[in-house]
């Protein structure tokens, strides 16, 4: 019997006990002709040709398929047995992520569809279910070459090349069912206040019932709120008995227990505030230097999907071991379990979007980012580990056409309207249009030249920028959001930026001097080193793709951990 992979609850910040993990063996079939609907593959009893292990994508070895060529359509099917008791309330079918356009059928009837390959979504399937056996069918279409479909670092050529890697098609995160009472909590939103040690909660309710929220820290009650015959959307503030701030390296979390009628939800939040003060980035009023690393979230055996929950947590621990205190979650929306571990460990991250694959030179590219970006903002707003948003990365011109600036400005404006509590970088590196932070990318490998680039920010107020003809620095807070990428290849096909060092000693010296130039800059609030691990042919990580250290991690930890010039 096949063991269920990724058995852990997929949404730790909104957890119920009554759920069913649907990972495991499903029937599977490729449908490059996209003719499966016409052939009736969604119908009950229609057989599929192969088997796959969900939630791993068919390109991955862990899926049991390992098919690396393009797949334009894929089908999944499995039977789920349900009891009368499980069907007594509402049944929600959840998907962690499906790339890209998903349709879900229950017992041959369309339950719903969703576009967007990276965010979580769900369908209420109560009316389509029956006691006993039920057939769940999923169809996903994807086209990495479609200019309106964001694909991040997925290769649009047959093989991986440059900084583009193996594709992901179809289901790549946990599929699960949740069994709810008719009256239940739909979602909550936290607004912590560090000044008076309180939290304001927005709770959206379905139905009417008695509501209660209890807040704990280390199992000791910190406060509560109750409301009789509550309905609609509640807004309430709880003064906390004790103030425990969520801080970098110390993820103090308050546990919350919600009760609404028969519905019970476990949650948590962090008492944390971020804001900009001139060139300083303040966390809880304290200037904190962001020692970030580029994390692309790829795995040799699972591609986009970590083989285990422990592997997700381990990536954070690998980063901490070499001295980083956070990461840019690069060109990918990471799963909620990763954000949960970041919350627990006090690991700061930037929420990003996989905008590559979109062509930003067209006005209609807005339809390829804005709907899913808003879903990401909604899903991840409550995570204290997220200290900022960055919807675009390096929006290059396409075939001589310049980026459509209004699209970037609109996404920035929507982000700030939805979440005024965090700063937003419109596009990391280039080309900035409307942004709270003006960051740059610089892969200069000569430490003397690199230092000279940014010393001018202190002496002349000028920020070195390779793209000054297309964007204008006006004194905003800034950091080098990509640098390094020093090559240390495991084979001849691997690459990094610039000329790679000849010896390990040269590698370490280059890393130290490049990093020192930013740590010692009193006008820089952070850095982001490329990258945590190698990814396929791009071999410029501090760890191999298999997560083995290339050098003693303590060497890098000592370089990174000293006090930066801008820090309090």
C-alpha cells in the first residue's frame, strides 16, 4: 500500500480537526490534445491510462511519472469514501496549488474552476457528494509559452537552460477535504498593535451563532472576546495581558482558539510592526539589517514540491546556519507550511509573484498577474514573517517593446490599498515605476569595484544603477536585492555569474568582501545573496542542489552576523 505523502495539515494558521488528506495514488493521463473533456474523461467510471503520486507534479521523480517534456493538459481521478456524518454539514474541496487552469469534477459534475498556478483555492462540493464512494476528477491545462500565463523560473524550452528550470504541470500541493458545520468561520484577519499590546481581529462568519476568541501565549490565557448571535463580519480588539513581540530570530507567536457554534478553529498571529524610516527598515521600531538569501524553492526529486514538511523547515535552518535572517521567496508563491515555519523561527521573508513568463510590454498582461496576486495577498496577509511584497522581478523589455508602466503602477496601488501595513517593491531590480523601496541588482564580481558602486550612496547620495536611463532614484530606502551568485560548480555544465574563483579561499574572500561592502554601508538596510542552493545547471548556491554545504557554514555565518552600519 502506498503511504500518503505530505500528511501534515496544509494550512496551520487556520486549522480544523475534521479533514481528510487526499494525497496518494491517483489515476492519471496526459492530454496534450486537450480533448479529454470531449472524450468524457470527467465522467464517472471513465478510466485513465496511468498512475501518479499526488501532490508531486508529473515532471518529478517522486510522482512516479518523471515526464520532462511539455504537457498541455493532464487528468487526475480517484475515489473517496465518505460517511453520513461527514456529509452532515458543508464539505469543502481544497487545492494547495494546481498549475495552471484547473477544473474539478465530483461524480461527473463540474464543481468549479480556477486560474492561477500558485495560490490555494477551494470549492464547496456538498451538493455533489453522497454517502459511500465518490469520484473526484481534476483536469489542468498549462502552457509555459503563453505570454499571459505566469510561470516563474519554469523553462519555456525543452530543456532547462540559464536560470530556467524543469517545469511543473498540474497538482503540486496537497489536495484535501474539510468538513464544516453549516455555521462556520470563513476567514480571519489580524491587525496587531505593538504600541498598546493589542490585536484587532476581523472575522468573516457564515450563518449565525455564538462566537468566542481565546488568545494564549505559552498556554497562558492573554485575553478573550465573546459575542452572542454573531453573524456577518465581526471587528473586535483584544487587549493582551502580556506583550511578546515577534522578532527576527525569535518567532513569538500567540495561539488563538476560535469557536463559532459547532465550528472550532486553531490559529495564531505575531505581534509585529514594520515600517520605513528614511533609509532604515524598522521591525517593531528597531532598525534591522536584512541579511536575505535568494530562495527559489526547487527540489531535485519534487521540483516545486518539497518531499516532506521537514524539508521545508530544513531549508530555513540551512539558511540560518550560514548567517542569513531571511529570504526573498523568488519567482514562486511558497506553500503555507513554509510560511508557518518562517513564522515559528522568526525568519523574515518577502512575498513575491512568479511574474516571469508574462510579457509586461502588453497592457493585457495585467490579467495574468492581478487576480492571482490579490489571492496571494488575501491568503498570506496574516503571516508575521512576511515583511514586504514584491509582485514583479526584473521586468525586461520584450522584442524591443518597453514594459507597460501603468500595469506595474496599478499592481503597486492595489497592493498598498489591500495592505498598507507593509512596504511594496513594484519590481525588484528594474524597471521601477511606483515603489516604496528602490532596490538594485548587481552581479559585479570584483569587490573593489562593487564597493565603489555603493560608497557613493554615503558620500554623494548617488545610488549606482545599471538602468539609470530607464528609472530614477529619488532617495528612497534601498538595498541590493541581488548580488553575488559566485560560481562554484559541481560539473562543467554548471554556471554562476562572472568569472568563478579558482580556489575555495578565493571564493570565501570574494564573498566576504562583497558582503562587507553592504554591511558597512550606513545607507543600506539590507542585502540579498544569490543564492541558497544550486538549482539544476545554475550552480552558484552556498549549498548544492542536494542541500550539501560547499564550505563550512560557520565561515559565512561569521561574515554575515556582525553588526551592520545601519542597525540599532
